[in-house]
């Protein structure tokens, strides 16, 4: 009897594996699947919860009392959003070829904004600029310093200055050359639901855009 | 001897002998060949501890320990967090199942005399683990900040006020205030996170003590040679995994179909320090002790009896005077053991009911019997009981029980010239 058992094992080896090999491999495979299945809910629980996602819903902001030259700061998806009402003089300055030559990406070629604001003023209406107020260097909030000169020296053209590492942007959020920040400030999806009410977090119905596809926030 | 042909394994093992350690404690570790399924519950308790720590760490990422936010944060875990309901139900029911397997593990030790020499410290470390588990479970139950959390915390911490002279100072110190409040919740959260890792460390010592002399076995006799044992791996690793699979099916049925079976609906009402619920009941696993507390109509003595009911377990190795370990060979102790099991269930039932009428009587009889068992019956029976004759060895008993003797016969013929 012992001999026949031995010859069976030998046959199985010749065929490429024993019943034990089969059991061990399938058993280990199931164990691996089980481990992944057990880990999945735990890892998934660390993603934004449903209330956090719901808090990312679009918000409406009334701009009727926002005067030219002013900026307000609102919160969307826990991020600071700058809304600026630019003066005609400031808009004119954005088109100055000499100023433009100092910018890293003057034509907004890097995907830092929806396609419907890829223009010289980086906005839907030229006067109203909407930006995510997070420096593309390391995440600080840049200061709104619209006046040229001042404490930043005579070369300062007016725009955003990041106090953390000195990154500079112009008044449409375009980054200057020679500063640590690599990209222009991002523009969030937005559109105007009426003349002076902007909805942040929602694209115009005709222009779908996935905000997660932008280069860097 | 090299543990592996793998060069990397050898390189590591030469510097950090983890592989030698595992080989020694699993592949070479001799285990009695006659362990029955009651020996599965130690490893099941280890698995439950792991499940509790893992789910607990992830729950802690979502929980807010503040009297204003705690209840809402638990409801948020249930409704908003991805799989939060699963983690919480696993953790909540996991506590119950941890106690189920631990209690079975303890009663197994009592039946087969696993606490007797040379395993006294192994047993005592187990009692330490039980104490730590009860503290951890109690503090965890406070965290959701429901009505039962709050009033349970109030009642249990007030136990310490029974101590004469310093009692009230102790209670104020425990609370960090003049009632159970935010400081209490915060310290309970900190300790509830800490104690499981202390348990983990004591489990390490428990295993170290276990591996010194190896597992006891259903016959309660020592291993006399290699014929009495098998290596732990693969024989008992696979038996443990089979038992674990069966156990997890039961656990999953409760978690997925009856998640609130063992809970108290009162705890889904936010804590209200202005109103005590009509009935304060601890979680089921603490009911017998609660029954002992209430059985004695004197505050201080009741508290002392409750603590004594656990501390008496520490001296069990010296209370039992019998030289025979397993109740299998002890015709009288065997029956007394089952009376203790019935007594534990009866005390549990008493703890779940208002102390009125018949429940007072059962509670008092049960409490008296509990202490009678350990302090009187255990020493006495050991003296006058006449145990059945012990088998000469595990191997012989096992083969005889199989009725065959065929293998033994075969072995005998083979040794003949």
C-alpha cells in the first residue's frame, strides 16, 4: 500500500504538481484575495467622506457690492478662492508687452485653468477674476498687493506676492519668471448665473471641464 | 542549522535571528498531538485583539473626543465615512466576540487544569489580560457618549467612592471635574487607545510563558517524548485557521445581519447629564460582576466582592490542591466545574434584571456559590477526591481511544528483529 501511494505521488510530480501543490497555491491565492478585501474598506475610509464631498458642492457669490480694485476671499472645498474686481487701468497693464515678457507662462499654456478662461485676462468677464488662492510652490496663500512699488521695491508691478518663499504673480495670477513657483495660480470652474452672481465649482453648461485634470493646485 | 537556502534570508538571520526564532517557535515547537477544538480559542483571542486594534486605529481617525461632538462624530462614521458602518460594527461586536472567545479560553483552562504547575504565571498573565480587557472595553463603551455611556461611566467610577476616607477624592480625580464630563471623556479616549497595546505586550509575555513548557492538553499529562507531540506548524496553524474560518462565519453573521443584537438601544440617545435612564445595564460581558456587586446590601462590601471575584482567579493555581490537571480524570470536580458554568450564566441573567424579587435571591445564592467554588470546593475536593488512573502517555491514550491499536501493532512488529 505504501508503495502504491508513493508511485501516485511520483505520477503527480511527472504531471507538473501534486494535489498538495494545488491546495497550497489556491489556498494562498484565496488568502491574498481575502487580505486585499479586508484592507479595502479600511483604506477607503481614509478618502473624503460623503459629507466632505457634499461640502464641495458649487457655491454662489454675489459680486454686486464688490468695488473695482477690491478682492474678496470665499471658501470652496476648504480652499481659499480669490475674487477680484479689476480696474480698467489694471486690465490695461495685463496687456503691456514689457510686463508680459517677465512672465513664465503668459499665454496660460499649462493646464492651470478651464479652456473657457484661457485668454489674456484669465477670466470669463475681463473685470472679474476668480482664482484658487494657493501658491503653486508649496501651498501658502499669496497676499493681494495690487499697488505697484511699495514695500516690494520699485520693480513690483502689482499682483500677488507669496510671503513664504517670495513667489510673485501678476493681477491675473500668472507667475513671474525667476521665482520658486512653477505654474500660474489655478482658476476654478465657474460661470455667471446672472450679471453679478458667480457660481464657483460649476462649469458653463456648454464647456465641460474636469477640475481634477489641472496640473497643480 | 540554516533556516533557509535563500541567501538574503541567511544574511538577515545572521544579524537579526527572526527566522531562527520563527522556526524554533513554529516548526520545531512541539505541541501535544491530542489537542481538541477548545484549544483553538487562544489563537482566536489573538485574532480578535488584532481586529480590534486595526479597526480601532481607523475609527480613531474619524472620532472626535469632545462632549459636544462625540455622539455626532460616531453617527458621522455610520453615515458619511466610507465603510464607517462596517468598521464600527466590527469594533463594537468585536468587543463582544473578544470576550466570548476569552471566556471560553478561561473555562477551558479551568476544566483541564491549565493553571497548574508549571503554568501558574501563564495563567496569572491571562488574568491580567482579562482585567486590562475589561478596563479597555468599559472606557471604549463611554466614547460614543450615549446615555448608557454617560451613566455607565458615572456608576462605575462612583464605585471608588465606596472606599472610606479617600473615596470621594479618588472619584473627583478620575473625573477631572465634579461629574463625568469632557476631561473624563478625553482621558478615557487616551487610555482606550493606549491599553490595547499594553494588552498586546502582556500577550507577548503570555506566549513566552506558554512556549516555556508548551500547551497543556485534554489529558493533562506531560509530554514524555517525540511520540506524544507534533510540530505546531503545519498541524496546529492549519487547525487554527480552520477554526478561525468557522468562527469568522459566526462573527460575520452577527456583524452583517444582527449588528445591534448585543448592544443597548439606550446608547443611541445622546448623553443627558440631567436624566438617568430607567435601567442602567453594563455590556453583557460585565453582567456577572455587576450581579455580584448588587448582591451584597452594603456599598463597600459589594465593591470589594466584585473586585475579589476577579482577583480570586489569581490564586486559583494554589487553591486547587489536586495533583491531577484534567477534569477528565476527576469525577467530582468535573461536576462542580459545570455548576460554576451554570452559576456564571445565572449571575449574568441576574445582572441583566432589576434587583427585585427572585432575582435578589438568585443573585445572592449565585454570589455565595461563586466564592464557595473557588475558596472551599476547589481545595477540599482536591483532598478527598479519588482521581481515575492516568494513562501512561499521550500517544498510548490517543491510540487506545482510536480503538485501533493497528498502528501501535504495526510499530511493534516493525521493531521486532
